[in-house]
C-alpha cells in the first residue's frame, strides 16, 4: 500500500504526464470560429477581443507552465503580485510593439524560446543554477526578459490574421486585458493547488516531481517547435 504522501505525489505525476502527452492536442492555436472572426473583423470589437485574449491565455499552456514555475515557491502575496506584474509588463510591451509596428519574428523560434523559459524556471526551482554555477541568476530580471519573449509569441499569433488598422489599438488593449483576466483565473487555480500541497509533508517530494516534469514539458515544447521550424525550411 502507498502512504498518503506517496499517493498524493503519484496522482500529481499522473496528471502532469497526462498534460505532457496532450500538449500537441492542446496547442493554443485558434479555433475555427475565432479564426473566422479575426479574419473578417472590422472596427472596434472590445469585448470580443477581450474574450479571445482570456481564452487564449487559459488554453496557453506554455505561458501557464512558466507562470506556475514562477510562483511555485512564492509565499507572500506581494511577491506574487510583483513577479506576475513584471511578466505582465514584459508581454504587454512586446505584444503591442510587435503588432502595431509589424515586427516580424519567426513563430517557431519564439515558441521554442518560450519552451526554454519553462525549462529555465523548472531548473531554477530545483536549485540547478546554485549547484552548477554557484549562484542563482536574478529572478526578477529573468521573469521580465522571458515576459518580453512571451509577448512576441502572443503577437505572432495575432499577426497571422493581418488585423485591419481600423480600431486596432483599442482591440489590442482589449485582447491584452483579456489575457490578464485569463491569467488571473488560471493562476488562482494553480495557487490553490500549490497552497493545498504546502500543508502536507509530501510537498518537498511534490515540488521535486513537479519541477522535473515542468522541465520535461519545456523540452517537449522546444522539440515540437524546432521540429516545425526545420520542417518548414524544406
């Protein structure tokens, strides 16, 4: 028989593995109805873009995996708010800059870097930098920098639809607001799970397993994106 702590950890491993195997299926592309709306949109559609932004973040597993790693060992509300705000600042800047100034970046490369951010955070949480380098890189700077790349990832998705200039700025603000609302909802759920586990003796084992799987998910994301990149070179 498994002890209660081992059963809890085993359940997390099963759930995480299910998530890993479904990464490709869950890829946060755009569903057909949203695609048609974006392709035919004209003028300001504030609430529609806000809804699309929220849905995009809730299904954007790569963004959520990174944020889960960021908040994993944060215990104070002010720290969580600070780190999430820095991520928000980063991705908001490059989302707006990328779309409004039509900055063209390769979506596969950007998404591979986003996968790298997930690997980075899992490795950091496992104390990998401290053991291998003797120091830990500045966590706040890392969150801000990777937030910039995540924003370009969001921008690259919107650029695919060549959105009309009429009402574009307002629609982007709405989309970004929706992203923040979706992010808030998802992080609330993630924090509840982590906070629940902190009360159990299995948290140390849970944290090791979770961050190891976080790194595995990041490597899978990198592999998916680089495979797509090289496939499209031919």
